[in-house]
């Protein structure tokens, strides 16, 4: 198990001696992500170290195609952590990053069970049975026993022999696509490292010894709330 202090030590070893030097990180193929190389600069390494040390999300800003998303994948590989990615869409709400409920499936089951006794129907149609954890739920509690039978998202192993309990790097990609309410809804979640799920008795709390590294990217197409920016470690990437 690698805790936050050991994670920082792993990253510190890679910092180039000269500020302008870069180290190349060969990335293995994973899921739909192809094999590639990421040029990791001292500024990028120091920003990741600062985010881990302060237990704050890392907000990476820059033009599309500059390597913002790849930075999160490289960090996961260096730290031997699970990698979870979620691409934010204009219709995304902050709750989608925490959990979702399949209301259509629940409605379909309710129609099929309309002739069943009321007590059996109400027990079977509990909302928690149709709940799926989102990326931040998986990041906060990646190895816990979730009493959610409809989980369909399983973080992939980085490679054979990967230590599975080092924690998670979660990528929330292109947050500036969504409404400003997504940033506002994440303030308390990211600040407290916990959130409450309706229809579920317990809170989802981030592991204090192995808190997730949350990497958020922005194409800088809109101004994000000042309160949200203050909660993040900021890294601006520019083309050389």
C-alpha cells in the first residue's frame, strides 16, 4: 500500500535537475486509450505533488490536444493507481459524478410487478436497487463493499501485477463544457471528501490515508467560479 507521503516520494524522484528538462513517461494501452509517451515537465510533477500534499484537485487548463487528459493517465501509471476517466458533457449535472438512478428500468419493473402484493412491490422497487455509483463514488471508495447491486463501472487494472490498493486517479475531463452549477455542486464534495447518498444509510467518505488524486481539465472556454478555483491547485499548459 502506498500512502500520500510515499506517492510524493515517487514523483519527486522524477523531477528533472534542470527546470526546462522533461522526462518521458511511456504509457501502456488501457481500454480505449492507445499506447503513447507523455513528456512530464518539472512544473507538471510539482503540481501533482502539491495537489497530493494539499489533498486538493488539480485543475489543468490549456488548449485542446495539449496533453491535459494524458497528464492524469501518466500520474496514475507513475503512482501505480487505478485510473478512472469521465468526459463531462453539456447535459452533465454534478450528481452524475456521484451517482445515477435508472428511472426507466425502475418504471419498467413497476409495470411488470403491478399485480404483485404491495409489500413485495415496495421492497423490490427501492431506489437503491437501481443506483449506479459515479466516478467520484468509485474514487472515494474504490475498494469498499458497496451495497449497490447494479454497479456497472469497474476501474481497469493498469497492468498485470499492479498493486490494487494504492488508490485512484480520477479524470473529470472538460469541465467547462457543463453548466456552472457543476462546479458549485462539487465545492462541498471535494472540500469535505465526502457526500451523502439519498436512499442509502451511510455516507461515502474518501480514504484519508489514500485520498484520490482528482484531475480536472478545462479548455478555458469559459470563466470558472472563483470559489472553485480557490479549491484547486492550478496548472496552465501551453504549447512550446
